[in-house]
């Protein structure tokens, strides 16, 4: 199997077409904004194929940096869509703190681009880590080589968790946070059909993010356009205040009821 710029262009068109359809249908901006953002990544990948492997070209280096920056801001859009599937009263309480954490994550990932001498270098073999800035061919899709610094080298992991160890703020805000505030169905769906599947489709850690982004278009189109969407909504969650209060009330009632020997 080998991907191409033409295939990415077709997927980008499909993503933008679905975005337009969802806008026309008057659906929530949370759905079509996220879909448009990830469609933009496919368009960028289509353009990147025109200069892939030509590391000395400014266009290649710019495309690589743009790919990294797109990844940097993805948690905003992941959470934008994730919060669509939880009740409005919960979303209104957490929305701004969630976006603040996404901003902190983006700031951290941008800092990882700067070659601080005291920070050292990222460890080769972790996702995106390289010594030169370039988009190259992976096993079947684009592999992004980015000279990240070693700000997060203190986080130790293994091959399966290398994206977590190099970009812990992304994983916390993009996957762990949505799960914690209750959008667990969409998060699990996203995880298994996104990063987990991407890791199974290549053994090149620098190729995993591009494959993950490619799969994200399919993930979002399925959620937006098919009956899968209705199964993503969550009405009850253990960590919501009303659920905790309800559990405490039930516990209190059960303790107050007399046992058989006290009647």
C-alpha cells in the first residue's frame, strides 16, 4: 500500500465537501469546525507530496513546520468536538478551563521547537524526532522529521507510548482530558481508530502522526454523517457533580435504612 498526494487531495475534498454539507444542514459549529480543521491537514499533506524528500527546499521545510503547528493546535478542535457529546450544562462549566489547558499545551509544543542548548535534543526513535527538518517518505505515507528539543526527555516510555513521552501535553489535553470530563465514548473511538490503528499500520514513529491525521478525516466523517453519532452522546458520567451527589444520596439512604434485626 502506498499513499499519494492525489489521494490526500481527494480526502481533503471529501472532508471540505462534508463540512459544507454540515454547514448547509445547520448542524453545530462544533462538528463542522473540527472537520474543516482536519481537512485542512489533508490539503497540506497533498501539497507536501509535491516536495517530499527534497529537504533543501524551503517549501518542504515550511510544509513540515506547518504540519507540526497543525498538530500543536489539534487539542482545541478535538475538545471542541468532544464537548458536543456531553450535556450543555456540563460543557458550560468546563469549556474555558479546557481551552486554557489546550493553550498551555500548544505553548509547550511550540517551545519544543526552539533549540535551547540546556534542553538537549529529543531521542531518535520517538515520534517526529530527527536532526533535520524535512518531510520524507515513510513506509507508505509522509514521515515528518522535526528537530525537537529534549524538554520532555525526563518522561520515559517505550515504543508504544513514544508520542506520549515526547508530547505529554498533547496526549493529556487531546485524549485524557476529554475522557475525564465525560466524552469517553468519542475518546475511545478516536483512540482506537486513530493513534492505536496508526501505530499498527507502520513501524516508523515519524510516520504515525501523518497516518493518524489521515485517519481522523474518516473518523470525523463517520461521526458527522452516520448513525454512529447518536452513540457518542453521554448522559451520565461518574465524575460529574450531579452523579457524585446522587451516589452520596443513595449511599446515605442505604445506611439510614434499618437492618432486619432492628425492625
